[in-house]
C-alpha cells in the first residue's frame, strides 16, 4: 500500500492554500523551511500545526520548521489571486 505522504510530497503549498480557502478565518498559513527545504503549513486556532504533506496535526513545540512568512486567510487568498500561484510568495 502506498504511503499517503508520498502522494502529497511537493504539494504542500497547494494543499495548504486549499485548506485555507475552505477553513476558518482563524487559520494562519505559514511559509518557511524544514531542513532547509521550502515548506508550507497551517497554524490552527488552538496553536497546533497542520502539516499538509504528513497530513498530521501536531503540537507546535514538536514541529521542526522555521517560519518565514505568515498570512491570514484574507492575505493568502489575495496573494494567490495576485500571483496566480499557491506559493511561495515574497
């Protein structure tokens, strides 16, 4: 059986933006790095992290990422519209 992470690899920006689009206004989209690799994830309203590639909700203190940019739902949707991409955005 295929590992679901394999199907999601390389799609973190696309998956994270899709969740932001349909999710609560309290969600925060984050672009940053894990082990030097560009990555996107979501901070839930309770502070936990949703990793779209691992498809896992984890405690922020256990998440080995370095955040670089944070976007509210409104900001993320505007950036996606302006750039025509799911990210990363500068």
